[in-house]
C-alpha cells in the first residue's frame, strides 16, 4: 500500500470500534499519524494498539468543550491537522410517538452539533494545511426507514453540511466530502436492538445479499482523504451494497 498520507495527521472521531476503528487503521496504513476519539478508554486503547501511528484522546464530541479539547490535543501532539473524519454517531431507534425532546436532543448533539463544533475547531489547521474533511453520513439520509426518523434527519443534515462546506471552503483549498454507509457489520446493530429476524429481513433488501464490512467503508474514506481525490469535493459516496440505488 502506497504511503499517500505520509507526514500528514488525521483525527477520527468515534474511532474506537466499527467503521471508525477501520478508518483509523486505513489512514495509518496510508502513512498518516492518527488520533482517535471516543468515550471509552478501554476500546480506544485496544484500537490504538493495532498500529504504532494511532494515538487516542478520551472525548465526547456531544460536549463542545471536549470536541475543542480533542482538536487542541492533536495540535499539541503533532503541530498540524490535515484530515478530519467526523465519524462519531449514535443511532437509537424510536417511532415518532417516542421521539421525545430528550431523544431528539441526544441524537442531534452527537451527530450534528458535535460534528459542527469539531470541524469549526479544526478549521484553522485545515486551512493552513489545505486539508480535507470526510463526514460519515448514512444511506438513510436519502432513504429513511420507519422508526429511525430522527437519526435519518441528523444524517440528512450531515449531507447538507458537507455540500455547503464544500462550496464555502473551496477557496481555502479545503475539500469536504461524505461517505454514506449502508448496512455494515458493526456494534451499532446491537446497540439499536436489531434482532436476527429483523437482520434477515433487512438483508433481503440488499442487492448484494450481505452486510458490508467496516474495512469496505474505510478504503473509500482513505481515497477521499488522499491526493487521489484532489478534484473531489461536495461528493457523497454511498457504500451500501446496492441498497441505495
């Protein structure tokens, strides 16, 4: 694997497990020094131990001060920031009748507000490096399912932010793109309370007839973060096995 990100520094939020962990390993394999964030030190440490170029910061992006602290810690350790991957997200399902203000606030604070504040804090360094941002959205941004309306709304917001920021920051040489995963084998399935019967039903809707792997999302993120995508900005790459078609 070529070292397309050698001498660059990347921050991956929600990088302890699943897609975030796979992205961290992919970027490290491409030569970057990577810092991952998350709420649980044990899982962060386990992922960081997979590659000598991965470090971690315990931080919850839903708390603005912690989002800013994470970015400042990257600057303190490495002196620069070239790639920001906004991956942190939660997906508790709820039908409309149960979408209480607390439920809505919880989702937006992590999936949208945290993403905005992290990017805002990182912006001076990204401008200096002429770096790039990859936002992790979801295919439900375009094809919402029942019982995940609030989650779908947060991911639609992520796609809208991506497109707006791509135009806003193009003059600074900063690219902004989104990756929208479909059904991927990650711990989030268990956290959403999806049982085997529901999984099997969902699988029947996927044209490729399987769930994706975190690594299959990570390689797309790696491409967008690299110079191979130097003329790509404002794009939304869907990785959903045809479910999004």
